[in-house]
C-alpha cells in the first residue's frame, strides 16, 4: 500500500467525481426507461436524446471500467442493460417479465456504483491510499 499524499487525495476525489457524474446519467437513463414503460408517447426529440444519453452512458461506463479497477467491480451488467434497451420506442409496452429483468439490472448497477463511491469515500476519509 502506498503512502498518503496530496496526489492520492486528488486521485480519489477524481474517481468520486467520475462515479457521481455517471450516476447522474444513470438516473436520467432510468427516467427515460420508466416513462416509456409506463406508456408515455415517445417523440422523435426524446428518442434522439435517449440515444445520445445511451451513447454517453456506454462511453463513460467503459472509461470507468478501465480507469477504476478494483473499486468498481460488479457493475458490468450495465453493458448488458444498455444492449437490451435498444431504443426508447422499443421499451413502450414491453412485457412485465422483461421490465422486471431490466429494472433489477438497473438497480444492481446503481447499488454497485454507490458501493464503489462508498469505498472511495472511505479511503478519502481515513486517508488510506488505493492499492
């Protein structure tokens, strides 16, 4: 384990920032999903915004996987979730079983992201360097 220093603090703070930013995207993505599932009409503008958000989530998630390492394990389901939610329009009126599967994947990833956040905050709080 390396010694605590200002660079270590900056690194942990940066990782926390990355996860928080991703969580904001992730929550917004779920808002789209919930709206479509519950039957809201999907406009072309919403579909475009959804696809842009999906692309952002995929890119940011890949970056986090590559960058974070050990602090970010178990949230790999995000890739599957993004693959399963092809377009906003395809989510309108999906079968409940598929909705339940997607909802569980979303919540699992949300918990794993928050777990990573907790690990990083603990390292920061007790000034413990990352491995």
